[in-house]
């Protein structure tokens, strides 16, 4: 049985549940080296996804070829509640993570390449710039409605929006070219009707990458496109809804792609029409189409023959 060592990470420090007790380390390269030396040889590190604060440590662990599990913070929180823990401290959180690893033995987190990490960073920057552009446009529209719009503000907004639009266009073109060069499967994914360049890039850069999931169900769950059922006894039977416990941006892109896929992708079109005939609302049917798109993308990524998308494949399989 694996020995799990829980890491509770913060911006400047981290608590580690070592065999001799919980030890606090600083978030510095020197302390990371000390920590690697203190870790038991057969230990598996388990930590929560904490945004940017654990990236350097995660990189050091992967470079040292130490097995690491990165879990959703909600998993650790619910596990602690199931243990009826009455207190929450940094030291107790590290112990909870160790106990969670021993109880569930989660899958190891694979290391991302330097190129994949940098492309994901550029993708995140693009999303931030787009949000800033949308905020500036909203402010410009509000300014127009004023009785006496300030000409200085209007000129500054116009200049800033033009600069952002130019920067966004340049970054999008560079990202598309670099993703195309970095992932040979890019062109095969683009052969799926309904998947545009932005969605394909999101599929290849989201999480561990689409090909890393052991099955299409895990990929659909990562995007939060799997149904969530809520039933109890004979009286509580809520309508199934999307779990939405996953990558919201990827889910939105797939949903947008489902609009065209429901018309031009034969398998998605057949599914969409079948669900509408059963009485489902258009939005529900489109969510199912988005999940089908993700299923097709996973199959293309994991096809040993490296084939392009076959629009008639669903007729042979009956799906």
C-alpha cells in the first residue's frame, strides 16, 4: 500500500504531514530542496489544486520524479466533513490529505511539458484580455448614454480598446499556430464538424490534456457535461441537471460548438433530433450534443490508427 504525504499549500508556506509529524516549510527553492530530501523514498505526495501557489512545488516534485496526486479541494473538504472533524487548521488539513490518499488512492497527476504549460498560460492571458475588453466596451456604451459624455474619456477608451483588440488578434493567431505545431492531433480534431480552433486548443490544453483521460466518460466529467441525478425514496425525484463540476470555459466552448454540430455533424444531428422528439428542451439537447462532441474528440485523440473524423462511423456502431 502506498504511503501518502499530505501537503497543505499557501502563498508563502506549506505544511507537510511527514511520518514524524507536520513540518512547515517556506515556499522557496531552498526549502523545496530540503523537503524533497526529507520525503520518504516510497511516499506519494497528495495536494489540492490551489491555483498558482503550488506550481513551482509541483514542478520541483515532477523534476525529482516523485509521484504526485493533485485533487479537487472539494474532495478533501467533503472527506473531512465525513470524518466529523471539528477544527480546520493548516496542520489538520495536511493530515486530512494524507488520510484521503490512503482511503481512496487517487490517480497520479502527470507532468505537463514546458511547451504545454506556456501555451496554457497564454490561453489564460487571452481570456483575461477578453474580459478587460468586454468591460471597456460596457463602459463605453454607458458613457454614450450620458447627457454630456466626456470626450477625453471617450478618446482614452477608444485607444485602449483598439490596442487590446490588436493584441488579442495577434495572441490568438500565435496561439493557434503554436498549438497546431505542438500537437500532431490538432488537424484530426479540426476534422470534427463543430470544433473550431479555440475549442480544439482548449481541449488539448485543459487539465492533463484530452488524450490523458482513460475513457471518454472521465473527459465528459472533467468538462461538467455529465448529468447529475437527485432521487431519494419515492417522493424526491428531481429532474437531471448538468453537474457543472468542471472546466467552465471548456464547457461553454463545447456548448457554442454544439449549435453548428447539431446541423453539420451527422452523429450530433441525429442525437439532437432524437432528443427533441423525446420532448427534451433545445438547451438540454444541445448540452447532450456538447458531450457527444467531447466524446468524438476523445476517440480521435486515442485512435491508434490516427484517422480523421468519419461522419458515417456512427451508422456502423449504432450510436
